[in-house]
C-alpha cells in the first residue's frame, strides 16, 4: 500500500513540520514533546526532580500517542476498503488537529502552568496530530526516512559514511540513501530553528504555520495523484 516514493517533497515537509511542532510545543507547553513522545520520560523525571510544572501532560503523552496510532491503523484499514486516497484523508485529520491546536494555543495560552487543564488539552491535541503523522509515515511512506525521530536516521547516515570510508570512497553500495536521510535531518533542524525564532517573536501565533505546511503537503499529494492519473 506504499505511495510513490519518487517525489520527496511530502516527507521533507513532514520532517520540517515535526521539528517545528515539537519545538513550538516544547517552548509553549512547559517542556512537552509532541512528536518525539518518548523524550517526555526524561522531562517527566526532570519535572518530578525539580518540581516544575507539566508532569501530567508528559505522563499522558505516551498513552494518548499510542491510542491515536491504534485508531489511525484501524480507520486506515477500514477506509482502504472503500476509498483510494487513504493517506490524504488521514493527513487531512492531522491538519484538522493542527488547526484545533493552533486555535486552542492562541485562545487559551500562554501556558504558565503545564499541568493546567488548558495546557494539557492543547498539548494532547498536538500529540494526537503528530501521532497521526507518525502512523501514516510508517504505513504509507515506509521507504522514506522517518520524519520525527532523527536519532535513528543520524545513526544510519554515520554507518553509511563509515562504510563508504572503509571501501575507499566507493559510494555505489550506499547509493543515494545518506544524502536523502541527511536532507530530512536538515529539514527537521530547520523546523526546530524556525519554531524557536517565531515563538520568540509571535509566541502563540507561531502555531499558525504547521496547518499551512500540512495543507501544502496535502496539495502536493493530490497534485501527484492527478499527474499519475493522466499518465498514459
């Protein structure tokens, strides 16, 4: 059920979005990771040790993330029996959640207490949105580098570079993989930097950008499908 991998723009936009939402959420929601949810184990421990707020949201992030992943898998399976653009439909759900999260952040923020109901609600909306991205990327973009977890991607890049060095600079076996993966890491990092800068300048208004990026990715996918359908 994999979608055409010859067009890299959608995975790159997803990587930028993941870095952006993760950083903006971390800054606005008292250290909550919305895309890299396992990182919340560390920040949860830090909240307990230092007495800072946000422990509840960090504790809830993983079960919410897991529940959304299960729901996305079930819904995707059901949709695939009747609809062709399942990836696009699920991406639309993610965009809807990003819009809801942006509205909540602007309406309820800034969040000085990460354990407040408003902060927890907003955080779980963003966690759910990024859970959808993680699920659809794994299922429908399986051959593309991960868009959220850069540790594994960076490790693979270094392994490929080590193999190239060991072979005396022969890149034929590694192919284009290191370059593609490196581009994903760069886009993720750019998303992180953009979120930090825009949060400093516009605070909660910075959450307006991720839905726009999601719409752009969705438009590219529909354009790709239209191109494919017109091919002889």
